[in-house]
């Protein structure tokens, strides 16, 4: 894993779990689309005033789709990283830095949470 700090290693040992509040589907090419339903007062107001969609369809790229499909509630980020490396080879480098950033984005948008 190169020069990843101890703090990052603890992060990489975490196990991501998909949020069941975000349904998703996979197309014939293996690309994942996650549906985000906009709930609450402000999204409802925006839907009425500016005709914004009730649901946003977040289409992941091939890297993101592959990673998303590996999230099973049992694998930690290190194990997912090994699978990404096998699938994408050198194209995914710097692997663990990219993976950590990707999961940070997923967590910030509440698509995943982590269990230990």
C-alpha cells in the first residue's frame, strides 16, 4: 500500500455498507445508476417553483460502478482495493488514495456508512 499513514490504514479497514434509502440499478454495460429522491421542505419548494426533478439519477463511471457493486457489507476498503487492482491494473493508481476520496464522497452524500 505504499506510504499510507496509520490513520489512513484504519480508514481502509472500515467496511462500507450501502444506504438502503438509495435504490440503484445496473444497465447491460455494467454501469450503475443510483437514484436520489429529493425530500424535505426546500426540495419540495424547488420542485414547485422551478420545476426541479423529484428524483436525480446519479450515473457512475466504470470505476465507480465496479466499486459500488463490490460493497456487500462484509468487504473492507483494502479488500475492495485488491479487487479494483485486479480489474483495472495500473489505470487505478494511486489506488488507495483514489478509493479513500471516492468513499469520502459517498459517505458525505449519505450513499454509504461504515461499520467496523
